[in-house]
C-alpha cells in the first residue's frame, strides 16, 4: 500500500539517497551544504515543501515543490523535483506524488501547477502526458 505524506525528520538519510538519484539522472552534483540547506527548508516549511511516497513505511519516492507569484496570477505551484526508487517504478509512485502536490496547490488556492522535464525523459513523459498538457515551451538557462 502506498501512502503520500510530508517528509519527516527521520527520512533525511533515505531522502538524500533518492535526491542523489534524481540529481544523477540529470547529471548534476551539489555540495553537502546544498543538501543540508534544502532539507532544513523542507522540514522548517521555509518556502520549500517535500512529500514522500511510502510503501509499507519505507520511503520510495520524493517530490519537492514551492509556491510563487507570477504576473498572470497571485499564486502558482511549481513541482521542482520528482523521483521514484528505480527498482519499483511503474507502481503509481509518480502519479501519487503529483496528485498530492496538486491537492496541496488546490488547498492553497493556487491557479495552476506546472513542472519541467527534459524532452528525452521518455518514461516520465508517458505519465506527464496523461496527467497534464505540454504547452510546447522551451526553457533557456542564462548562467550567472
């Protein structure tokens, strides 16, 4: 049975493993100080939120999200990171986490929920295309 709930302080080691898996997928490395600060913000509710998917009490998936204003609406929700344990994918973990973020966004009165992924992330896009609309935007990063 799968349960989705806010991440708990005791989840820190397993969360770090899952987030490392996410970052590795996107060929990204971050220093331990970024892990520590991200975890602090999640646990303190400091503008960043985290949910875990638990199977029989074991953390098997994570998502991070935040709310922000935009020029088109007062409050929108950005789902920033989503990752499920590679050994048990295809069991509804991603869908459950997205639906839980959507419920949090609705409860807050956000006008929309959105996220990004690489166009080559075919497996995840199969799910995303069933849940949401790809509006065709292309993202550019201007490095500072």
